[in-house]
């Protein structure tokens, strides 16, 4: 991938997901900050989680693309099923691609470490510990009770949009899953249905031709249904579910932004009541004010970038699914029209023969 804002051309390819969930990540770069032009490392799912966690810790109000769930993908039970493996591979590939395309995240030290270092264990020790994460959780709970003293309208609007988007994308995702489940059941019924016509034709010689014709039509429609279900499962479902996860990511980003502002407000209120050490406290307040401004600016920029990408991704998936639906129904229609033409032609020949006699 390359872009004016991104100093590196990094292509990540995940290969050979084995039973230990190891992934081979091959990357190329033209960035001078890298010691080599290409790297090949093996990574586990936990390594991807580590990268995501470190990016969120260091860039709390940037939108880090979500990872796929570790164990359960929609519509899949066996996590070593070929479809599951391929779906996860593509999702992890997109995760790395989105980071490499980001003007800020692509320059992260942790992203470089992930792509180049053979072992991540020494770097894991540098991350926040359990107590640090617990502290962040406690601050979130305290801030939710305390509330923000000064709310910016633009972030309230953003929050409302995220909640509405989350409700709608979750609803569409669930309905799509239900439709695919019903179509799979319909496909199974068609297979049984077609075989019944073929069996019937064996005992009804006078009806054998039309019965076999209907059986063949049903069989072909079953195959077309299977292709349509596969297309929806490979194109529309991953896109929808990815943005279900994105909605959760956005909610977390908004909470972190609110935490930063709440910390600033609490410290500023404490400063007003202090009679000693005001100079030291003023420095902390000023630092927090700068942090709030940086957090707000980072989120503003990423918000616009995320919505542009989201609309392009979902539009592409929806159009692709619409084209496939048209193709599916046209093929099924053609199957039945061909059958009817053959039967009408046969009836016409039969009538002409009767008239001649």
C-alpha cells in the first residue's frame, strides 16, 4: 500500500494458519527508517492483540481498526474450518493494511516492532500491567458517575451518531445472518426436492420427461442458491460484522476521550481549591489541557477519515451483493423459462400430430 501521507509501502500477507494459530507475516517497505526492505515473521493472534493494545494506549483517541474475534465468527462453529481460517486471515490482513495506510499509526514504534522483530516477548514487558489497566477501568467508572462539567456539542453529536450507527449495523448484521441460515435450509430442501422428482420419474413413464425437467431445474437452482449464499458469506457478512466491531471500537474511543477531559476538569477544580503548591498544580493542569486539545484534534481527524472509509467499504459490499442477487434471480428465471419453452414446444408438436391424424 502506498499513499502521500504514509512514508512506507508495507504489504502484509498472512499465510498457513496452522492448528497452533501461527501466521506468517511477510512485509515489504520503502521506508528508510527500516533496516531492510522486507521482513518475514511468525505471529499468533495474541501478538495482534498486543499491537492493538499498544496502539490504543499510545493513541487513545485514534480509531484503531478492530480485530476479528478469536473463537467465534458468525455462522461458523469449527474454528479450524477452512472458511473460518480464510475469513480470519483476510480480517487480520485488513487490520495490518489499515494501520499501514494510517498517517500516524503507520509510524508507530510498536507497528515497526511487530513487523520486524522475531520475538515480541522483550517488548511485551514494556506494556502496561494489570494494575495500570485496572486503574484505567476505575477512572472510567468514576468519570461515568461524575459526568463531564463542560460538554462539547460536536462530540455529543458524534456520540449520538455512533449509538445510532451501532444499533442499525447490528440489526442489519443479525438479519443478514438469519437470511443466510434460512437460505442454507432452503438449499438443503431443494436438494431433497430434486431427487424426489427424479425418483418419481422412474415410476411414471408418461410424465418422465417433465418430471425429470423439473428435477433438473430444482437441482440447478440449488447450485445457484449455494453460490449466492457463499457470496453473501464471503462479501457482505464480513463487511457488516467488521463494522459491528468498529462501532464497539468507536464507543471505546469516545470513552477514552471523555476520561481525558474528565481528568482535566477534576484537576482544574482541585487547583481552584488549593492554597499551596499552586504553581506545580498549574503545570499539571496546563499539561492536561494540552492533552485534551491533542485528543480532540486527533479524534476529529480520524472521525472524518473513518466515515469516508466506512461508507466506501459498505457501499462496495452492498453493491456487490445487489449485483449477485440480480445474477442469481436471472439465472434461476432462465432455468425455468428454458424448461417452459421445451414443454410448450413439446405440447405444440403433440397437438400438430393429433390434428394430422
